[in-house]
C-alpha cells in the first residue's frame, strides 16, 4: 500500500465544468435581459428577479472556480492515518479525518454528481471544525454520525475508482490497527 496518495485537479474536467457553468450564465443573462424588457419592451418583474438572482449566484460560483484554478495542491490526500479533501465545501471545511473513526464508505448520487460519502463515528470530536450550516448538513442526529462528501468531478479518476481508493486505505488502516 502506498504511504500516501495525492489526487490533483484534472484540467480537462475542470474546463468542461467551467464551460457548462459559463453556458448557463449566458442563458440566465439572456433570460434576465428578456425579462427586463430589452427585446419586447415589457417588464416581467418576478422572472427578472429570479433570473437575476440565479445569474448573480452562478457568476459568483464561476469566478470562485476560476480563482481556484490557481491552486496546484492536491484535491484529495489519503494516507495510512488520515484523509482530507477539497472537492466539496463540506470536505474543505472539515479538513483531515481519522480512519479509526470511519464506520462506512458509500457512493451516492446527488444531483448530477456521484459522491463518495465517508461516515464517521465520534462526531463530537469534529464538531468545532465545521460552521453551523455545514454541521447541520453533515450530522445525522438519529445515528450520531457525520457524513463527509467527496466528489470526483474535478480530479483525474471516476467516482467508483475514488470510492475503491478510499475503501482500500480504510481496510489497510483497519488491518494495521488490528480491527479487521
């Protein structure tokens, strides 16, 4: 087993995602211009507000994604003791997790992306790492577990391969600690 695996940004996947986001921004801009009456002289307030707000959010996300292209560091880091990633806002805010706290690793389809979900026990050990909104999104009170999501959308491998990589490091960690 490798001592550490670093997964970096795949430029072609990132450019494809940014091009799709740019296309959505253009469509939203045209919708906004139509709704304010630029083409037919008739103002449509509710659709203008909706399309303008959506355009603003998409432009902010697009600009932040463009700025993040300068980051040349690893997007996901796996080693025998810890795992960390920056592929989702939740994973980025969470930081490094310990393999000894992992109870499950699964693939889950969310929207147009398939995410690797790492379930952790001892959620109270990680509570101070996440802002309140992200904590509410990741913490399941019924099971008292924390679910951290990782995406393969910007790295060089697919979701199933990423899940297998997480699983192999987790199983190797369990073997070394004598749990397995």
